[in-house]
């Protein structure tokens, strides 16, 4: 139901994500099956995954198992079908932390002193700095003697619980004596990259934080290795750590250059979208690094990182996106470049300049794109103009948006078909509050374009 795009009613589902707390899990995936694409593996793999990360008892029946799968799917912004789909399996196989996503932990598990010692190389000190910048905690590097936080790299061949290359990359222990606060890294991984991002996350546990279902948070259980995004604490991480330890007196000046980013929330009345597109049966809404996916058969919408579906290819802060069902591609626009993907893979030679589509040089970016599935052509919006693109050819001169859709103020944020019948325009100056719907009249539109 794509109705009620107004400031009082949120058209998204109100169902909340599952609780997001966890506790150390000492035997992460120790006996799990190796991660591979053989379809006979998933059943055992699923069992182990749910047992370790979703507190599933192996004796539960298939009905409860489905509920557990749905819980996991919701946590990761997947369609909560309860089925072990290819996409679900792909998400489960992503590098992640070894701690549970659902186990309860007391809120008082924290260090009671302000000076915490650790044995740390430079990369770890950088990771700690992110946490100490926002709290009154001070970290002292201690080389020779025992530290509060000890860091180890383990190999799966010794008594450690790691799972070889991939899967679980690291885990940590909540604050406490001895092993408490310690951080273990799987030494079978290639640590020449990504160590910084994993360390920030694990240090969050060492300070007493559990997993967050906020996909923009450092404490999200799957690590974010987007090469275009320098890891930093999100608003959610900062809020949670400050709840435990209080605020660094210099918090504002220390974070002034890069304030903790807030994950956009779908019911924010001031939310605007960068782009919207159909994708098979779904409608995808893009904002910053995130997207929401709306499936016609499911009430709830799911938020996830764009990079979780298209790792390393599609940039954040997009201008426009459309799906061309005739050519079976999805096309993304940002600035004067566009990216074409077929079945989640970037086509060769992309990104390309939008001038290769036939835009004149005065056009520096695209506001929105609308693909007409039945007729097989695309309309691009740039300011108060729109351009018709068909069979890989751009119509020579643009039309005015006002002429085609007199009620629509320009520029627009995004446009999409919904149900194949309505075009929904999302408008910049009024944000979502007055998004406009108009019944599409193909005859009228075609006549105007010629
Ligand atoms: Ca310790
Ligand atoms: Ca591993
Ligand atoms: Ca846009
Ligand atoms: Zn974790």
C-alpha cells in the first residue's frame, strides 16, 4: 500500500526490529560446516548459525525455526519470508562478528575505572581513539605487563574457536577480570586490510556494548568494509557508549569535523529521498548509504546498506536509479557518471559519463529517472526539463516537466511507478510531506513527447 504520503501518517509499516542485545559467545561456529556454495551445506550451516547468533535450541521444531530465520532476516534488512533464499544465505556468509545478535546482557557490564590499559599497535590505538573521543575513558598502552584488554590473534588449529578463513573474523569479551575485555582475531584472515573496522567493532564489545540492528552502526554484527567509507562511530554507537560512561568534556570539538552520522529513519517527516526505483517486484528507496526495500507481499519495509546488496560497486548519495526490465539492468546515477549492473554485477566499462547517453554538456547530473516497463523507454528529469531515452537513443531536445505534469513542481527528488499504474513523484522543496501521485496516461504522455 503506497498511500498516505503525508506528514501525519507514516506509510511504512510500524513493526519494530527485534531487540538488539548480545553477550560473548565463546564457541563461535566451532563445529560449523565450512562456508561454501554447495546447496547440501545450508541446512547444517543454518542450524549452527541460528544456534550461535540467534540463541536457537537445536530441539526446536521447523515452525520455530522459521520464526528464527525471520528474526535473522529482519535483523539484516532482508525479506522476512522465513525461507533460506539465496540472498539470505549470501548475507549469512558475510564476514561477521562471533558474538550473538539476540542474547540479553545486563546494562551494568562496563569498566568501573576511567583508565583502561591495553597492549596495542598503532591501528588499535586509532580504533580506541574513536571511542575515547566521545567518552571520558583514557587508554594507556602497556607493553610489558598484564593489561585490562589483551589482544590475540588465534589460529583455528589450536584450542581457539575460530572457523578458518571467512565467516567469523573476531570476537571479544565484555568488561571484567582476566579474559574480560580481551579481543581475539581469527589469524586465518587476511588482516592486511579491514583490521581497523573490525577492531573498532570488537573494542565496542570490550567496553560493554552489544550488537545493534542499526545497519549504520559500527556495532552492527556484519562488518562494513565499503572502501569508499572511512569507518566512524555512528550516532547510535555514540549514544550507547555515552549511556555507559558519560560524555567526553571535549566531545563537541573532537567530533566537529566528522559528527557521528545518524541513520535516516523512515518515519522522519523531513526525510527526503535521493532516488527510488522498482526492482523486480520491490520498490527501493535510496538515502545516503542506505536503502529501504518495499515488497508488495510484506507489510514491513526493511532498511539496509546499499553496499550490502551491491558491495564495492554502487556509490552512496545517489541522484537517480531505474530498472530497465527490457535489458535486465539496473542503472545508477551520481553526478556526471552512471553505473550499469546486471544481476548485481557491474557491467564492463562502467562507470561512464552521462554524456555518453546523449545529454548535452550543460547537463551535469540527473535529478530522477523513470522507466516505463510496458513501453520500454526511460524519462530523465533535470531541473524543469525531462528527456526521453529509448532504444539507447536520447530524443534530441528535452520537454518541459510542466507541460507533461502541470501539477508537479520542480526540481523533483525521485520518481517511480507503483503497481504499474501510478507514478509517484517525490519532491525536494516539500520533502515527503506533499509527495504527489498522478494517474499515468500513456497516450497523453506519448503525444506530448512527439
Ligand atoms: Ca582482560
Ligand atoms: Ca574466520
Ligand atoms: Ca534524486
Ligand atoms: Zn560483535
